[in-house]
């Protein structure tokens, strides 16, 4: 059953169960991203002598790179299958499984590293990648089920901004643990326990939809169901995925290309910018925790400002939802593209200017949360998980390409001209993918989102109430 939500009802005031769910999903992205970043920091301590008797590994740079990239080998595999499963059966147990496996793998990583060396570590990272491949598609479907139209940009941004906070926290915590008496194994133990702790909270309070939650009030459930455009879980199970409608849909392709452009540009910055600033500009950003975290702190903070502005403009009817997505995606893509061009021409020695420009580049990219990243739900609330599975899978292929492009193009790491070619590649992807997004994205729910005949708002309310009453009578018996 589908409800026509073109005229949203008045929001439910105060804090509700939807805010608890969104907060838990936010913590899931904080924790999952922290576990991704942890190896980048721990591997330094794992290969450096220490005063506390912890194992030291003599891994060459090629082995280190293999370990760091192995996460993505597994990460791509389950994106599409988990998106389809989450779309049909809900994301509660897929998210739970993702975090449980991530937690267990982290707890066993120190022991397996000692016994199986780098091959065992790669196996752990691949398994963790497989598990986390289920996370984002499932989370996207959960946002679609729990976030009302009037709060969608803010709630989506809250959840996905956790990736930046997780990165910032891990830069501080993992570095401190690695240099302390607890040593590098503590990095993985803390990550493992945190994941398992989150899983306990989720299995108690988490649910795939408002209709299956035992904690939600009737009023809030009614408000969400009339304002998010999704079907009941029972209806979704019987609904086939409209593959033809999806793959022949230009707005979907606009999201897909935007996701690829974002992945290449962002991961080029994340993985290669420290080397560029060190070798070309003479800024040892790796050795300065504040400089390392500053760009991501800016992205974290600005993402909330952008999301609030997006919802404000849409809810006040100043912009349509589709136009708002295009505006903020342009800020998140063309803003960093312009800043990246400027950064690539900064002369060596201008540390303050270089760090400021890098902060602007990464910070403006926070607008993409209110751009393409939440727009899967705009096109199809019922199949948002499936759409996210596809775009995230293809996007992460470009994440892997980011460091490869550097190794192919840059032969002299001290040459600004050679690095400029790499940055211009990212700029080109940012520019062209966003141009396609501007031209072809639509903020309207697509016809293939609703395989059955749409019914009126009044009929939808009546049918939902009848089902609810029947269930309550059955439970009383």
C-alpha cells in the first residue's frame, strides 16, 4: 500500500523514536568509519619498535598498501545484494550483522596478526569490508523509512556526517593508544568492544520501520508513515524490484555518476593530499594531529549548516526539493573543484594558506550530504536501499582508482606539475558529474517506486488504521 504524501501533515513536536533511531544510525557510521581509519594509524605502530614488548612487523610499503586497500576488496561485494535484501525485508538485522562481524573481526585481529602475519591481517580487513558492505545500503533504507520529508536532509546529514566524526576521533584515539602502554592491539580491542556495544543497543531499540517498533507512539508512527512515502514492510516483501525502471531512469544515472565523482575526488584528497603537502609544499600534515583533523572537522560542522539550510528552503517553499538537491550538490562539488585548483598552484612554504585552502576544499564537500547522497530516497523511498547498493558499489570502484591514478601519473613526488594532473582529474570528475546531476536529476518520486495503484491520502489513513486495529485485537486475544 502506498500513501500520497504530496501534502505533508503537521510535524510531530518534540523528540520521538525517529530521533533515537537516527542517533543510533549516526553512531553506527561514527564507529564503522573509525574502524576503517584505524588500520591507517595502527599500521605505523605495528611496524615501529616499541618499549612495551608488542610484536613488530617488518612490512615493506607494498605490503602496507595491500593491507590498507584490502578492506575495499570485500566492501564492494555485498553492496548490491544487501541493498536488495534491505529494500525487501528491512535493514535492522543486516545492520546488526554488519556491526557484530566488524566487532568480532577487530577483537581477533591482534592475535591473528601475530600468528598469520600480513596475510591474516588482509583476511581480517577483507572480512570487515564484506560486513561493512551491508551497512550503507541498509542505513539508507532505514533513513527512508524513519525520516519524514520535512526532516530528510537534516536526518540524512546527521547519519552520514558520523563518518567524518569517526575519522576525527580515530585520528586522536588510535594515535594515543598506539603510543601508550596499551599499544597498537588496544586500537582493535577498543574498536571491537565499541561495535559490539552498539549492536546491543540496536537490537533493543532498533527497527526497520515505525510500524514494527514497539517503542514508538501511535501519533509519531502516523506522522512518519504519512510523510515518507514508503510501503508497509509486509507490502514490500511481496513487491518485485523494478529493474527496468531503475536502469532506464536518467535521475538515477545522475545519482550514480555523482557518487562516482564524489568517491574519486574525496578519496584522492583523503589518501594522497598528506603526501602532496609533505613532498611538494613542505607541510608535514601527517605529524600534526590538528592539521590532519581540521579539514574533516570543517566538513562535519558545515554539513549541518548546509542540511539545515536545505530543509529550511524546501519547507518554506523557497526551493523545490529537486532544486535544493542540485544547489547543494553544486556547492559540494564545484566548490571543492575550484578550491582544489587554487590549492594545486600554491607555492611551497605557504603553510597557512595551504592548510586553509585544504580546509575549504574538504569543508565545502560537506554539502553533498544534502545533495546526491540523500536523493536516492527522493526518487524511490521504497527502493532506496537497492539504489544505494548500486551507487555505493560503483562509487567505491572509483575509491580504489584514486591512489592508482597517483601511482600511474606521478613519477616525481616533488613535482607540483605532475600532482596537478592528478588533481585536475578529480576536478574534471567533480565538474562533469555534477553537470549531469544538474541537467537530469529530479526530486520527484518516480513512477516505478509504486508498482501498485496509488491511493488517496484518506484511503491510506483508513486502511492503515484498520490494519492497526486488527493487529491490536489479535494481540489482545
